[in-house]
C-alpha cells in the first residue's frame, strides 16, 4: 500500500510491483482523504486492517482489507 498524497488516494501494489487497486479522492467523507500519510497494516487472527492517517482532515481511517 502507498499513500499518494498529491492525488489524495491510496494505491495497492502486488509483491511484483503491479497495481492492484486505487481508491480515494479529495474530501472529508469515508474513502476520501486530504493528504493521506502514515499507512499501517495491522494483522489480527481473523482480520487484516489498513490504518490511514488522514493528516489534513485530522483523523485516522481504518479499513478491513482481509
């Protein structure tokens, strides 16, 4: 996962470097960002979460990705 702060989106890449998906746009609602930074993947026994620090919206967004 990569935070594309210029385009206010997140990009997921495969281990070989191919783009899997892109999501997010500029805004304040869910799946919208304003300068997303500091991504973290948190693995739990039953789930995998992507934590995104949405810096200019002053919030942390959490997505269940697995």
